[in-house]
C-alpha cells in the first residue's frame, strides 16, 4: 500500500508538468502563424493566393479541396518540385473570436483521416485551428476549413500565403514569388524578429508584385545616370570635334597616303582574327568581330588540360579531340583541331560568336599555335544525349524519365529554332544528332558542334547545293542524299530522328533482325508505325523499355506525330522548327503534371521555365 500512496502524492506534480509541457507546445504551434489583420468585417475583400505544397494530388483533387476551378490553379517550380499557386477570394472575418483575413472551404472527411494530416498534407499547414474542431471531424461529414489569406494596401501586389519548407530562406522565397525583401519582412514583423532565421512550418504572407519586381529607386538612379551620361557625351563630342579640327589643320600640306587610321584602331581581337584568317587562307570572315569570345594563349589552354593529357579527353570526332580543362576557376571543354581543319574551325567560330542562347552551347574563346586550332566552350556536365539514351547503364547513367525526354525535345527545338529564325543571318546546322546535343546538370539540352554550319539567305529560295555529302547517316533527308540539297528543313528532318530516338531509345541506324548484315533506319520504323491502321497501338511496343512502362501514352503519341511530321519526305510538307515549339511545350507540362500525380520528383523541374 505504501507504493500506491507515494504514486498518489506524485500524480498532481506529474499532471502539472504535463499541463505546462502541453501548453508550451500549443503556444509554440500557435506562434507558427498569425492571421493577416483587418480592421472590421466590412473591410475590403480581394483576390489572394494560397501556395499549395504538392503531395502528389492531381489538379482536379486540389480544385475539390479548395473549392475552386482548375483555371485558378497555376503550377510553380520550387526546388525541383512542382507546387501550385491557387487564386481565391479573401475577406475580413471573425473566426471563433479571431479577427483576420480568411478564405473558407470545406473538406469531405474520409474514413481513416487524421485532422493534423489533412491540414498539413492537403492545406499545407495554412488552416486556422479552432477550439473543439476535432468534434466536427467525422467521416462522411463536411469539415469547415479556414485558410489564412491577406489583402495588400496597394493594387500592384497580391498576398501569397506561404508555408516555409526545408532549406528555404527569406531572400529565396522573395525571389521565387517576385516580392521585395523589405516589404516581405515588414509584412511578417510579428513572426520574423531575426531575418536570418525562419523555421519549417511557419506561415508567412508574401507581397507578390503582379508585374514582377521593379525598383523606383533604381529607376531614379537610372534616369540620373542617363542625364550624366548625356552631359558627358556632349562634352566629349565637343572636345572630339575640336581635336579633329586641330589635327586636320596640322595635317594640311602633308601626304594623304598614310595608313588608314581605322586599321590602326582595330582591336587586338580583330587583328589576331585577321592574322589567323591570313595564316589559314580563309576568305569569308565578313562581320566576324565579336566582343564575347576571349583569345587565349597556347600556354593557357595547355595548362588548362595538363598538356592535353589523354586522361582529360572527353570526346573525339572527325574534326578533332575534345578535352576537359579548367581556366581560372571555370570548367571548360577545349576542342583541339588540326590546322587543316581551319574551314570547320572558322565556321564554328563565326556562328558561335553571334549566337547566345540558353539552348546553344556557349563559346568562351579560342586559341591557335603549334599547328593546331583550339575552341574553348563552357563545360556541359552530363555529356551527350546519345550516352543517356543508348545503353545508359553501361555508360554510368540512369535511364532518362519520360518528363526529362520531353524537356530535352523542347530545349533542342528551341536551340535549333533560334539559329533558324532569331539571328541576323539564318544558319543551317547540318549535323543535328543525339551526340551533338549536350545535357547540363538540370538535364537542359544545348545544341553543340557547329563545324558543318552553313549560312543561308533569308529569301524565298534559301536552298543551297553542297559540294559534297555532309552530315551523319541515319539523319540525312532524301533531298540531301539525292541532290546534295541543304536547307533549314534538313535540320527539321534530323530533329524528327532525334524525337524518334527519345521515344524508342533506339539508334538512328539499327541492325535488321531478319538480316543481321543489313542496317535499318529508325526513319523507316516511324513510317511503318503511321502506315498502320492503329498507329498508337503500333507505337506502344516500340517505346523505350528503359522507361519500364512509366510514361503517359497520349503524350508519347503526340511526340511521335511531331516526329512523323518532321520526317516527311517532301521538305515543303515539313514544319518550321517554330511550329513544333507549342505542342512540345504542352507535352512537357502535361508530362510533368502526369509524373507529379504519381508522386514523382523529376530532375527536369529546374529547367521547365528556362529558355526562350
């Protein structure tokens, strides 16, 4: 009996400790969120936005949870995850004695549901807790949910209710949602005492700028700078005119056969280029000058590659070898070409000096010496698409997901479209293939290897006849093989082959199963699919086995249709690259949403909204 009596003595003490611990926990939980204050129920209403952290629900499910139309749900990429922004009406209300801005919805309670899981997983921890609400959380019943929202003081902003996630920072959230950092901090002053510290689960209000970030201070400074530059320019012009007049007077009576001053004022870049042009007998270098590429010395490129050590070699082709190197603190790829390949060297140099696009490999500089020519590019970490599609596991790569393939198709199309339609001169690449498409860390594709590029005029008749057959077997259109004719539609045809490779995982030329000594083109396989009475059914068994059935067949078929369009035997009936962009964009978005609905977390999210 002594032991039970002692326990009875300690029970009040234990109860006190438990009560204090529980009240501390509740206090801490309450401090994770504060309602956006409003003065009275008749205070204005507005459109507000709720940030939904994706847990694998479809758009239709989310629209049901939030009682909105799917048109009010917009995707947003955060840390490679597809989340959603949900537009809702927000109003000033009194919820169980708490005055603030709220958006009300309801949730159909399912058997086995737990309240805390519903508020965290479905409503991203943004539901306001009401005393005794557990009593209403009954399976089969509608449970009222009060979500925090807010109305800004200025019409140029919309308030986003955001729940802090792992690795978030204030500046990162502000950047993600186009908000000014200072205004963001001020709007959450009750919660953010130290701007360097925020915690997972905090609910913050973000004043998102509807038109993106603009800075009046920067604008004023910009105007001031324009005025100052204008004054300085005028003064400089006056002094320059005076100097010219003085020099002209000094030169009167002198022999005017002196060296052209323009030649003296040429930059080091132009002089070195002219020297290379003369040395290697290259005639057409009109308009070559560019400020972007840097001229490196032979010593610099040799040091960067450890003397072109074979262990640094990362590629080899008909025009030379490619080495990995480090120049300063930047990783680079250096193509080493024999001097007898000067035509290809200058073709690539001329084009990449003028082309700067996120889906085209960036030329950083060039060098010459020791009977060789060198092109220095940005280093693209993941290597070529060819390595990731054909026997990827043997080459140390994981097979590409379908969403990754959709992104690569779109990126490649944008890169080719850019050189066709958005440069001063129109270029034909002439060697589009999977080994000339490089992938960066985010699996963003970049078109590379412009050694065969050709300039064509922007006229109605832009065909030109090559002096020899160039390109790669398996990617060449009929008109190139028959007539050596090359146009932008030749690149479109080759792109159609690349799409077929992305879908099937097969090479452009494959061994015929019935006649092993013969090679069969992937092009003929695409033709066979679309000659079938049910092409979608004919396509399905040919989809890359590395995907293991994880793909949306509808989107795969749409890409196959684009491939067939590009592979039309008559170039007139092929699309322009720009005509493929819209459908490929839709395929990518639909593929990512399909993957997200399965709880996927694809590497492609980081590249979804990049590029043109």
